[in-house]
């Protein structure tokens, strides 16, 4: 029978002490120090006795394995495809989600991206890591590469944190060196594969670890951003957390009728409920909101859509907007949609700016390495001959009749 392993990133000091049973108390600090540096393989923890390292190798979740490492943007963007929750030779699950039993396929490939922003005269350099929170996604947004892969399982706390520490280690050791960028992670954005608030407890625990100066990386709460498509109960849970993290909400449509098609969870939590939850979060944390809006030619990127979006976000009961991030759609396997021409993107931003909303068109980083969420995974699956489930229904109805109501 396979031995159940433990996620060390989810353990407090007492729980680590139990794992280190019989060892001096300072071993907990040593183990934490290695985890903070991104060393999660006990065999590499060289200040621990060999016998203890061997024992920990059988007790702790196995380290991740890098399946692919791509670079782009002149070396300023790095993307890792990581295998987490690996199985042993006999096929028994190790490091699996609690819903999986022994013998079930626990190993999953997930993506993490490091984006370096060199220092300028106006700002300090940043090393931002974009992390995944699920293997796949169940929310079914038809424009999303991750959604095409379907939902396979939740990621555990350590599987989320390991994405950050894997890149932290590479920065610290010089394996990734970007001029003008710090040698450590400065920002983390929960914007990778999956919906963070559909895995809310693991997301919250990962945020706590990243923020904790004793157990984790000690990142400022203001340097952590969580992106959601609008799961209202999850936003309420983040509000309870009380940390002034940045909440980024993916709108992608200015009306409920259009958003029902593009973001199906809107049928459960519509725009009115979403904006109320965002306002409550803002009042509790003191942070302004960021809204994201993917631009899809012929679907949601016409001038009338921009005017509707401006009206929505300037309502008296809407939260204060820090930024509207307009995202030209990345090419996605099996989806025929694409971004509108650049002049149309700029015109859309101009309508929002004229309404007093800070809005910019994002320059998509890492396009030549498939750095959009799920695209490197999609490429790997397609290259192996295993076809992805495609979003088959929504785009067959387009272009739809543009809404003309308020």
C-alpha cells in the first residue's frame, strides 16, 4: 500500500515537527529555509543528515519536474511546463489531490510564467510570476485554451507555491538572469491555468504562504494579484482574508446577455451581483479594482461594446476602477476567433479613456512561446497526438446581433 505523502507548504511548524519526529527543533527552520529557496527535493537539503533526507523523501510530496522551459521577448519572459504530483514506478499516486485514490493518475502538467520588467527611471525592476491553480478548468469560456483541455483536478497548496519557488530558485542561482530585474520574485499573479476562486481554499493558503515572512517569501500583499471570472462566493472569501491584495476581474463583455455566452458562470453570478461583491472587497481592503477584457474581433470589440462597458464601470454603485486591461485575443487551437486590428483596439481604449477610465491595450508577452494560459500545455497535448476537447458550441453562433440596449 502506498504511503500517503504530506504537502510541506501546507504544514505549520507543529506539523513539520511531527514529520521530523525525534529531530532537534531547529530542523524545522532548516527545512523551511530550503523550501523558501525553492529546494523541495530532500536529497538536495545538504545540511540535513543523509538518513533524515532519505526519510523525508518518503514523507514529503515529490518535487516537480520541468518538462519544458521556453524563453521569449529577448529573454525577459520565461515559461515552465511543470509536472506535479508524479506517480511512483508501480503507478501509485503520490502527491495527489485528496479526491484521488492510490493507482489513479495524479501527475499533471501545469504552466508557470516569469515576466521580467527591467528597472527604468520611473520604476523599480520587477520579476512577476504568473501561477496556475488548477489542472485545466471547468468554467468553459470558449475563447480559452485552458478551457479546451477540460478540468482534471485541483492543485494543492504546494503545487501552486512550487511554481513560484521553482522560478525563485532559478533567479537566485542565476539560471535566469535578466538585466535590470531583481534576482528574486517580487510579484505573483494568479492568472494562469484554472480559476483561482474555484480552488479558493488552496488559493488563500498559497497567498498566506507567499505573504508570510517567517514561513514563506514575505511578499507584500499589494504585490499579489488574484484574477477571477467572477465567482462571487470566492470574492467574498478573499474579502474575509483581509489582505490588501489586488483583485482583477475578467469581464470580457459589458452586458449579461453577451457575458452569458463568453463567460458561462455569469448565468449564475450576473454583473450586478459581481459588481456588488467587487465593491464590498474594495471597501474592505482599500484597493482599487482592475478589470480585464479580452478583445475578440466581431464578437465584443465594437465601439458600441466599448460604450456599454464605459457605462457599466462608471455607474454610481460600481467599484472604483484602477485600470481596464484590454487583452487582444491570443490565437488558440481549434478556435477561429482572433484579435481585432490594432486601430480598433486603440479606438476601444479611447472610448473608455474619454469616460474617465484608465485603460490600456496589453502587449501580450511571450507570444512566440505560447505564453497565454494553457497554450504550451495545448501544444504539448496536440504534439503528442492526444487531441484536446474543443469549445464546440459558442463560436458557431457568431457573429451575433449586437445589443443596442443601455
